[in-house]
C-alpha cells in the first residue's frame, strides 16, 4: 500500500487542530489566572485591612482603658479617639464608629456628629459588645458599590470595654477585576473566531468522507451490502474508506453464514421433541418452539411480552433473578383429575464472553411416564417389603417362643410349628408370584401356545374346583357346547382362571353361587366369572388388578392371599392379546371379565 506524505496525512491535519486547541487552552489558562488574581486581590485587600484594623483596635483599646485624669492640656478621651480615627481613615474607609461599654458613641468619622454622646441601637455594635466579631461584604443600594462592614469588640483583660464599627469600600478591587475581565473577554472572542474559521476549514476535509461512511453504515444496518464508500483521497481517511469497503464485503459473507446457521438452529429447535423457551436479560420470552406451546397449552399470541415466571406459573415463589442465580430444575405438575401431566424444567443462562447474563433458556421435558414408573416402583418396593415383613415377623415371634422353651409343651409346639410352616408357604407363594411377574415383564418372554378346544379346557378346570371345594357353593355354567378353538398357553390361562375362581370362592358367602359364562364375539371370546360375594367399592374397582392392591387387606391376608393373583392374571391375558376388567356392586357380588382372540375361520381347519 502506498505511503501517505506528511502534508497530505490526517496526522498533519490533527496537528493543526491540536495547535488551535493549545491556543484555546491558553485562553482557559488565562481565565483561571484572572480568577486566581481576583482572589488574590481580594485576599490582599482583606489582609491589609485586617492588619490596619487590628492596630486601630489596639489604639482604641489604649485610649478607652486610660483614666480621664491622665489627660492634660485640655485633651479628652473623645478628642484622642477622634484623632486616631482621622489617622486611620483613608479613601477606601467610608465610616468608623467607636462606642464604649455603655453603648455610647464616643467618636465617628461621619459628618453627622450628632450621634456622638448618644447610645446606639445597631445590632452589629451591640453583638460586638458581647464579644462577637462580625465581617461581611454588602452591596450599597444607593451607590451600587461593594462595602465590607466589620464590627469588633475592644477587649482588655478578657473584658469588653467597647466596640468598633468600620465600613470599607472594595470598589477599587472590583474595578480592577472588570478591566481584567474585559481584556479576557476580548482575547477569548478573538481566539474563538480564529479557531472557528480554521476548524471549519479542517473539518470539511474530514467530515465529508465521514458523512459518506455514516450513510454506508446505515445501509449496512438495513442489510444493503451493495453500496460502496467513495474514496476522496490517499490519506488515512482514504485508507479507512478502502477498509470500510473491505469490511462491507466480509460482513456480507458473515451475514450469509449467520443466516444459514440461524435457519439451521431454527429448524433444529422447531423439530425438537422437548420444549424450548428463551428470554432476554429482563426475563421477557423471546422464543418458544411448538412443543413448548403444546406442553404449556398456550397459543403464540398470548405469550407476547410475558415473563418466563408468569408463563411457567412460578410468580408466587420465584423471580427471574432467582432463576438465573439458582439455575435449578423444577417439576411442574399440570395434572388434572382425568389426565396426569408432569413437566421438568431445566434452566441455563445465555452469557457473553465477559460473563454478562443476556438471558435464560428453559428446556421442558415431559416426565409423566417416568414419574408414573417411579411411583409404581416405589409402591412396589414398599409393598414387597411389607408383604415379606409380615410373615417374617410372625415366624420370628413363634420361633423365639419355641427357643424360650415352648417346644417342650406338647400342645403349643405343634401349633407354633404349624403357624411357622404356614407363613413359610405364604412367603414361598409370594416369591413365586414375584418371579412369575418378573418373567412376564421381560420383553423377550415367550408363550408356549397351542390350539385347544376352549370349551373342554374350561370345563375341566371348573370340574377340578367342584371336586376340591370345601364350601357349600354351587357352580352354574353358561358355556356353549360348540367347539371353540383358540391358540393359548394352557398353563398360563389355567393360572388366570385359577386366580379368578379362587378369588370368587374366597369372597362368596356360604350357600352362594359362582356363574361361568362364555360369549362368542366377532374376533374374540369373552369369559365371565360372577360371584355373589360382598362386592368391591367403585373407587377400588380399577385398582384390583394392581400389584399388592387389596380391598380388604386384613381378610385377604387371613385367607392367605399375596395381592398378586389378579396382577398376574392381567399380565398373562395381555400377553395373549386380550383384555381383563371387572364390574361390581357392593353387597351384590363381582363379575370378572377377560377376553381371548378368536378366529371362527379356524374351526374349519380343525374339523
């Protein structure tokens, strides 16, 4: 790049400007000097006056303290004090008064001699008699001149024996100040005129290209990258114009790259399954993707100028600043009576390189299913612990009793051992049921299906229960005589029916009836087992297929149940592609339904 000559360089131009600034600085220094000079003149005047006044007060003190008998040759204290005043008065001293301790005017420099010998009522003099000094600058309203008035006590041996009043003019000092200010103002005006003329000339060489660059900057701000700055010369400003044009080209490339990245980011955010909310530095929401709108059940129009704490319903407990400081995760529960819906919100700050907080980003996760699984897991662990603790506690109690000597009792020992054996078998059933559920929960669990005639299959199971039942309960069968071929795992469906029928027998009253019904539907068969027991409350009806759920816990444990029978039946029926549910009215019995897939076209193949 070609080197710029000195006289064409911006450096030379700035030197010229600096020379003018120095001239202006000299004027500023002159103003400061004049002000200091004025201060010095005033101080000198006041110092000189103070020294003279102190000497004057001393002389007055000597005269007031003398015994009148000491005066000879017709002299009096008044005449001596008047002589002292005459010696003291000069052009700048306007008036002098002296009073004694009796408030009587002893002498004055004023032409009005009538006040001599009379008592004074001036507040300043009276305060001076009390021992108080007073000095102040006043403006004389008549002559428009500045006057210093001083009142001083005359003391002897710490006793006030009189007071002095002095009025001195400072007009000569201020006249000198006015002359100096006039000279300063004239010099300042001349300097300003010269500086302004040269400044205008030099500014034109700089402001014209700068104005063009300003227009270019405005065009850049509006997104117009096609305009170029005109180069007026080869000095530093000309080099700056060339650099500005180069910057325009780079900005155009950067803008294109940034726009591409912005579109990518917008696409990523828009297609995220998680909700995303971004705010500015005050907490106002500036970006929300569609999943966040759906999760919060709001429309895009309702979130304009809304704070993130209001949008998330955290107004009562948190502010935007507390969210920035804490950056904790929050769980938001939007569940209704019909539908559970829980969100987790994670926060992170948007920071500049210097660490300044520019905003906040909130990520919303739907954890409804996770919370449901965690709750089920906690309940499952609690239930298993409780179910195992009950028989173990019983066994420990009876074994401790046997260890303490109950085994020697021929009547108690067999009973205790029988209870221990019963509780052991109960624990074994519980563990077996848990192992069965664990197998059903595995994703790779397979059923050993085979085609069977379901009519014969269910009749055999009912026959077995009729032969082994100990209660006086009758069975009624509403089962078709036609062959119904279904593909099932016979062991698993046997266990389903065993659990359902066992529950029906447990809760049926003496002399009751259990009814078995099979309905053939379009694509499935429906099996119903109805008892005449105590029934199930409506609020518990949907929970009887949950693991460890019991309507009457005390009675169920007394009958030896584990609380897993219907849960196992549910998993097995689901594994076959069927469904299971129950209907009940308290005091009128319960009906358990379950279905199995059924294809009537298979009948022909088996026939």
